[in-house]
C-alpha cells in the first residue's frame, strides 16, 4: 500500500505533502473533539467515513476497481475486518473517548500506536521481544500512567481507557492489513475501508441508540465545521498527501508524523480550544513521545492513521 503508480517524483511536492500530514492529521483530534460536542460520536464517525469513502470511490473506482482489478470476495472480506478494527475499534472509540477527554490527552494516548504495533507484530509473527521493544512498551505504559494520574491530572480515566483500547485496535488492524489479501491500488483500499467502516459505525450508532439522542437543532456550527474538516482535510486530502509522501521520501522520514502529530494536537488544543496544558500532560507526553521516537527509529519502518482512517495506512486521529 505504499506505492502510488505513475506519479512523478517532485521533492518539493513530497515535502509539502509530509508537512500537510504533520499539520492536518495533528488537527483531527481537535476537529473530533468539536464534532462530538453536539453530534453523537459513532454517528459522527460513520457519516465522516461513509461520505469520504463515497467521494473517493467515485474518483478511483471506475478506473482502478474494474475488470481484472475488481476486488475479489476474499479481498472484500479482508477490507471488512480491517475496517472494523481501524475505523470502528480505532476511530469510533477515539470519538467516543473524546466526548469527555481533551484532544491533547487523546492525541498523546494515540501516540502509543507504533509501540502496540511492534508488540502485536512480535506476537503474531512469533518473533523474540527485544530489549528495545520492552523499553518502548515500558516507557509508553509509564507515560500513559503519568498522563492519567500524574501531577495536576484532570483526565477522565474511563475515557482514557477507551482511547487506549482504540489505539490497540488500530495497531491490530494495521498489523492485520499487511498479512491479508487486499486490492492492489491503495486508494481503492482506502475508499472501500471507509465505506465499510462508515456503514459499520452507523449500524453501531443505531444499536447503541445514538439516533434517538441526535438533536439536529442543537448541532453547533463548530461541530459542523469539525465534521467537514474531518471529511475533506483529514480523510481525503491528508491521506492522499501521505500516500504521495511515503512513495517519494524515506520511510523513516515519513514516520516522523507519529510524534509530530501529537505535538501539533497539543498546541492546537491549547491555543484554539482553551485546553489546559497541565504538568501531567507535559510529563506524560514527553515520556510517550520518547517511546515513539525510540520505536520509530529502531523498529517501525512504515507506521499506519488515524486517522485514515480511516485506511490501513492512517492513524485513528486522522
């Protein structure tokens, strides 16, 4: 899923694409926080991914999902499984957690995804857990602990646990996406995953009674803007930029988004949403980012979204 066919290599464009990923994916945590303020979280996420998936498939489907490239039943089954892990378990639960959790705290917890990926991959492939893996897991765990219960902590523990579980789901879906048959074109995979994930999220919203809690008259402009930002910038623009960047820049360079995104999220939450930068966020976030930097430098060659959410190569916040 890392190659983009027939795209010319323009270094400046590639770096602009990476900067787009840094900023836009970092901003999605605040956008989610604003969107779920007046829109039920699972329903919001379902509308986000279903809309983005329909638009993307309308562009790439007629050209890259027909004839010999038509997805097989096995590939569609894989798409459904990955969408359930990434978009329902990952982004859906992240949206639920952010109903009572600041975007900065959520972003820092989601930053542990690369650490969970390495651990899950080691279990799945039955490879030895190295000292580096153990250290990154320990640092990540300590960081989350400090973030939740450190000095000045004002974090809802249950919501933090939900977001942490969402991060594990995202990591599991990311590892799974590399071991199952998928359509050959990355944009087709992305569009299909968003379509499947959007439908699953809307079903989940119906089952949990979110439609009954939806009050259209109470939806604020900020929530609508947040949702539109997630659909257009987070799910379509940023993922396209990510695919271009990963095709034309070293993977360790692109992987820097794993620790740049949380810093952008913290900055935006503090500046634009009046979120308080407490000592526990600073200390816990520093430990978590240290674990991610160590993890990316030693173990991860190509970390997955959010957002994209979304797709197999995106982190949940995206």
